[in-house]
C-alpha cells in the first residue's frame, strides 16, 4: 500500500501539512467520529517532526497508553511505512522510534487518564506533542504536556470529538484559537473519503440527542433533557423470555440510605435481557438493610441460577468483600459515567440490551433520568439514577465497548 496526497480530502490535507509555510503554534482538529481527523493529524505530526528535527523527543498522548497503542499507532505506522519511513515500536516501553533519510526521532507514548498522570510526563523535554482525544484528559495533564515542549520550533497538536460547551478545552482553546495562535480545523464525516456511506448511515441510526449532535454532527453542545430520550417504554420493553439463558450476570448499585438496585441479566443470541430486578429504597421503606441482608436478597434474586459474576458499584468495598467470602465471582464495575452512558444508549438502540416488563423501577427511572449542568460541570441529575447506574455498570463492565473500526483512508494497492 502507498498513500498519495490527492487521495486525502482537502480538510485532511490541511491537517497533514498545516505546518508547512505557516506560523501557527498549534492545530486543533475536532468534529464528528470517523471523520479522518485522527489519522491525518497523527500522520502529519510525524511528518512534521521528521521534516524539522533530528535526534529529538516527542510525546503522543491519549486517555491511556493502551488507547494510543490500539487506536492511533497501528494506522500511523502503516501509513508511514507505505511512504518509506522505518518505525520501531516497543510497546512495553511506550516508545516508537522513527527513521527517515538519516534522521531519527523518538516518540514517547503517554496516558492522561487522571490528575495523577501529569507526573508521568513531568521532567521530559519535548519538541512537540500530539494530544489525541484531548477532552478526555484532565487539564493538569494537558498543561504539563504543553509545558514540556520547550525546544525551539516546537508545536502542539490536538484532536477530539466535541463535548459540552462548559468543557475547559472548549472555553480555553476552541473559543480562543486565534488568541492562542492555533489553526482550528472542524471535521465532518464527509471529510473522510474512505468512509463508506453505509457506515455513515449506521452511525446516524445509532446515536440520538446530545450524542448525535456531538458525534455525528460534530457540534459542541450542552447536554440537556432526558439521557435516554429515544427510549419508549411501551414500544421497547418486552416480556421476559422463557426457558434457560446462555449466561447470567447480576449488576449492583449499592445503597444504605439511598436506594439499592440489583438487576438479573440473561444472554440469548447476543442479546442481554434484564430479566428481573431487586430495588430497596430505605427512606421509603423506613428501614436500612445490612450487607448480609442485601447478600441474602441477591441470592434470592439469583434463584439458584448459575451466575457468571456479580458486577458491583466499586465504592461498595465491604459488600464486595462479603460477596467474595460467600463464594460469588465479583467484578468491580467500570465507572466512567459519560462513556458508560454513551455505550448503554448505543446498546439499547441496537437492541443488544433489552429491559423486560417486570423491571418496573428500571423502567420508571429511564423515563426521568436527565442531564444537568452544575457549576460548569456536565453530569446527570443525582435523582432516580440507581437502576440507571447499575445498568451502566453492567454495560461497561460485561458487554464492554466494541472495538471501533479504524478510520479508513483511500489508498492505492
């Protein structure tokens, strides 16, 4: 395979070559999913580095190092090798060495998952940094990465899908791009010439509401209204299937004063059904329950079925320990709220998660589960959210995010 410049869209060519003949200090590539921005910016970042520097260090950052290795590096290496670059990747060290026409530069891979991640990049001197999906990183990590770029001629590269208009990156970089001497490039799915129209239509079907506007239209928009605004209880809730399921899992949102919600899930033909539930509201009932009482209730919900695992709210340490002592296989739930909601919404729309009619509290909550914007921080309203948290735990931990297709680019074979 070899890549030719004319096979990239005009917007992709800008992301590839903006640094040639301009005085911008940074480039910001945002917009819709699958729009070709990540591939073009990643390839352009290395082309710029190899054109302008030798024997220097650069940073490539994502939410985690694993995300960088999975989503960015493979396509980058294929593209570079197709035009004659030599790439040596040492995944365990988080290092990619690139050689071309006698020049050699090192590209260190970093993860910016949380505030503590800033310490990982501290102290290194960089000639440039690429921050992929920058809106998923804390401000402290991004600022530390930028501060590392002290080599003369260094530049900054940012890519992201839009988030809310209260996000710090939107306020401080998108809105102030000119002030920061940054080139702002906004992408749509039409800017990726290698993306089949059937894939575009599939994404248009999968998302709704705020996620449709962000990921399909590429808009920076505040979340408002119902979280699962597409969900129609009358049309989408079904009777629980009869007979034995292929697998069973129980998900748990633990509460003492707040409600506790357990869901029994069964798998049949690649569809997970929420078969039945347990819901205890201590305030409403006038009685709090102990860990042991909840464990007994969970066993009753299981009803003698062979439960693969119990997915539990990670903050419920004592309850997790009790369940393990009683012989349950327990998984601490993944608890990234926004990505979990996005995944859950997609699975509900696809019919991969199905709520059964007997789950009355879950069906009640899904109709009133709403967004709020509090002190500039986007989040869901902490009311009527216990079955919603428990459903999200299940989706993120058991079903998991399916591997997205890597962005397609036109190429000559």
